[in-house]
C-alpha cells in the first residue's frame, strides 16, 4: 500500500458558472495553473499535482448558498513559492481587480506562514499561502498538544 499520498482534486459546485470560471482564471493562472477542460458540465484546472473542478450547481440547490461555517469545506489554500509571490498576487491580482482581502488589509504572517485570504463569487474562502515548513512536525500548529481522543467512550 502507498504510504504517502497527495490530495487528487477538489470539486466546487458554483452558483454562477461563467462568473466563477472568469474568477478562477484570474486567480489560478498567475499561480501557474492551467485550464485543462471547459464544458457546460465542468471546468478543470490543474497545477500538475492537484485538480480544481468547477461544476454548475443545480438550480434547486442554489438558494441555500455557501457558508464556510456549515458542515463541509471551510476553505482552500493554494501554495505560493515565496512571501514575495504572495505580495505580488495581492497587488497585481486582488487589488487591481477590487477583490477584498479578509481579516486585514493585504497579506499577513511571518517567515513560517504568510498568506492572504479572500472569497470567490459564492463566498468560498481561498487562501494563497507561503508556508515552507507547514507539514514539518516541529512547525506550528503541528506541535500543539493532542487533547482529544475520538475513540474514548462518550465521543
């Protein structure tokens, strides 16, 4: 069995298909992503390792809208190669296209985790992040104290 794996793809149902494709073109192309496919049923982007798939939501599901606090996906984080790349993304893509950043005015963080957060047309939260040690055991938040056992009685 494979002892190491990566996420394969994320599929996002969107309420405004054409508007969402234009938005994701705008944010993904500068980060090196390519659009593989664009049909009436789905649009597929790939960075060589991961696919992001946009699909038009059926009309009967559009009224509920998206909220990241509900059960399901909270947000998507896309790696940047440097803090400078995060800054350039903010200046050249978000600011120039009047896409507001969330929580602060522009990127924030330190040498271990530096990011900017914003929303897509359906309010899906997206983060562009430089985090060179994010999966290292010694890097926060990986070294927090484990204080929950899902197998313990009562859980």
